[in-house]
């Protein structure tokens, strides 16, 4: 669906009526690594977005977390993951049948 937003930062949405599927996508908040400047209102943190999701047995939350963060101290990554965990725990408390899938980068070997 055309939301009239920047294709590199979104938010973007796809709808498939056959399977009753709606997909929402957006870029995460700072730090960002692309040339285009985006309005600050379009930048969201994953934890804040999870806090706004109702969840339920037909909801699937999928996110990848790592790509640009490898250039920052590991403590930054750990802090952000802790905030996301807190949001997921709250989501599963209010909607325990929500499916959450997380793909993270491998942080072993970092000094």
C-alpha cells in the first residue's frame, strides 16, 4: 500500500487479502546509517513500537536487531536489547498467545 513515505525508512505496509495478512515495516531509531535525512517523527525505537502492539493469537512480531549497532560499544547494544526485552515481557503479559520472533547478530568475539 502506498503510505506516501520514504521507501528506505518507511513506515511501509503490505496487505494480502487471500491469507488475511498485514505486514508493517519501519526503520529503527538512531543510530542510522544511510545518506537520506529523515524527519525525526519517522524514527521509532523497537521497544516503543512493541509497547503499542495489542498482540494476540493471530499477531506475529518479527524483528532483526544488530546491523548498524556493531559499530557502537557493546554496552549500547546490551542496553537497547534490555529495553526490547522489557517491552516483549509486557506484551506477552497482556497477550500471552502472541508469537515473537527475534533475529540478532552474533556479538561473540567483541572486545
